[in-house]
């Protein structure tokens, strides 16, 4: 929680109302579905398993919320006419750090999955892949936008690239 607040202060500053609302909605949606999954589908019975899944989902929700916040801030900055490049650099740096964290999640997934079985590995890999793809998607859209900002003249193919990302 403190790490998230520190990142917010350094990268984003005060959050806008829509960003706070998106974070709140995403958080409760994530918690609701994962709580049902842990106790309904996985049938977790030991304390060690509950702790493992809670830690795993805490890491996932942190990454999902940071990526959602980066996406919201990117959309806000992309429509602001006088956005300094330092703001873009901070958000893009955070997105790259989130992508590297997703690689760390994949490593944790393989280690934990190896000890707990193939089904656990498959589920954890799928969850890790979801946040990785979402992060890569936001990075690609951001790179396309920054290329368009720094490119002289009009870029006629931008709409096509944005559509296919």
C-alpha cells in the first residue's frame, strides 16, 4: 500500500476523480471474482494455500491497478495540448517497470507451479499473462502516441496502428 502511494506521489501526483473511480471499480471487481474463485473453484483448505493465493492476488491487483492508472493517465495526457515530456517519461517508465514486474511474476509462477502442480501453474500463468498483455497494450499505444507527437507533419497511418493494437 505504501509503495503504491509512493508511486502515485512520484509519477502521477494527485489523482483525478475519474482515475480514483476507475481504480475503485477495478479493485472491487477483482476482489469479488478472485474471492469466489479461491473458495469456490480452487477449494482452498489449508492456511498455507490461502496465504499463497492471497499474496499472489495482492501482487496481481497491484499490477492491474497500476496499469489501469497508467492507462487513464495516458488518455488524459494524450488529449492535453501542453503536456511536458517529463510527464510522459514518468508514466512510460512506470509501465516498463510494470512489464518487468510481470516477468518477475512469471518466474514466481513457474517456481510455485512447479511445487504445487500443473493446474496451479496453468492458472497462475494465465493470470500473469493477462496483466502482461494489458501492460504491453498500454505501452504500445503510448509509443504510437509519442511517435506521432515527435514526428514532423501528419502521420496518416496512426489510426491503423492504434486500431490494430
